[in-house]
C-alpha cells in the first residue's frame, strides 16, 4: 500500500481523467492526499475527498506563490484557472471553514518561496515580510485546529527553520531538495521530509543513503515532477512505486519494506 502524501489531483489537469484515475488508484491500494494552493483548489481537494468513502484526503492552504503582491512574478498553476488565482491576504475565516471538513488532514501547502523574489533590497525585504506574515497566520490556524503542516520551502531554509522552531507543530518539508546539513535541523525538530521525482533530476543518492527511513514520506507532486521512466503523459500517484524502488535500491532493502515503513510514517503524521 502507498499513500501519496502530496498530489494535486484537485487541479484542472485531471478534470478529464480524475473520475477514472482515483478509483483505479484505490483499487491498487494507493491512497492520496490532494493539496490545495489557494481557496479554490483547497475547496476542490475537500470536495473530491468527500466523493470517496475512504483513501482520499485533503490539505488546505495558501501557497506562497499565490499571494498577490506588487512583486509577484510567478504564480502557481496555469493562467486563467481558478486554481491559480492570487489572494491578497489570508482569509482565516474562510480557510477555517474549509479546513473543518473531516477529510482534511493538514494545513498546506504553505511556506516561503524566495526563488522568484523581486530585485532590489527593499522590495525583497517587503516581499519576504509579506510571505512570512501569511505563513505565520496559517501556522496559527494549524495550531488552533491541531493539524500537521505541509511546508513548501524554496531558497528559504533558514527563515523556514526560524519560523517553525518557535512552534510545536508536526509536519513535512515537501519536495525536499538538499543535503544532510539542510535536513538535520528539521529532523531534530520532529519534521519529516517529502521525497518525490526530483531524486531523478538532482543527485541526492548520498543524502538518501543517509536519511533514516522513519523520517521520510513519499509524494509525487503530480502533475509535476514525473519520474523519467514513468509511462504517462503527466505524472500521477501510480509513479510512487518508481520512487520507492529507487530508495530501496539506494538503501539496499526490499521495496515492500520501503512501502511498509513509509506508509506507517505517513499514517502517523496525518493521523489516518
Ligand atoms: Zn505541490
């Protein structure tokens, strides 16, 4: 059994395939957590989860690249789609309402993304402050609702760490790209790391050899980050087995063992 701890089957890329894809995942013992990046996609994640008795869950949050500001250069998702709409502020009341549904297992994806920062020191500082402010509001909500968090951190490990270490939350650093030294401080705080198809693009073999098995989750971040050998036009949770196999090879353990341990980690974190 696998659980995709970070999928976006809630977005329009899957509008034509979702109704067949999800039942076929479930009958192959693959469960999914669909992750929201703004109000609309968070609501969609919940609606889709509610269509199934079990095995499909939702996470609710405002992605840092979906914050509307004078500096926003790049947004998450495709132009013209509701799922990529920018939001000027974090609408706590509305998000809380969405997150109240029983299928919601986390607040996310939320965090800090300094990759697409504006030029000029004062603009940069203002941009970071805005992201930080909305990140903190969402962490408050996670604390209040007693939910784990799904963190997006790009070019921002130091600030992400500073913010998280002031709190007592549980969570996952999704799409972890880094080395042992980047990971250790987050693991020490009790966070786990989301491993996805990025391991086929960036050489993380030494890191994967080191990282303890009880500290990682599997994710696809589909429709993005398709493993090169996956035979599908866009990525989907069926590719989890390819990622698991690579981890099994590097750690010289059996793939079923990887599957078993990681499923347990995922259930533990999200209380499912
Ligand atoms: Zn994502």
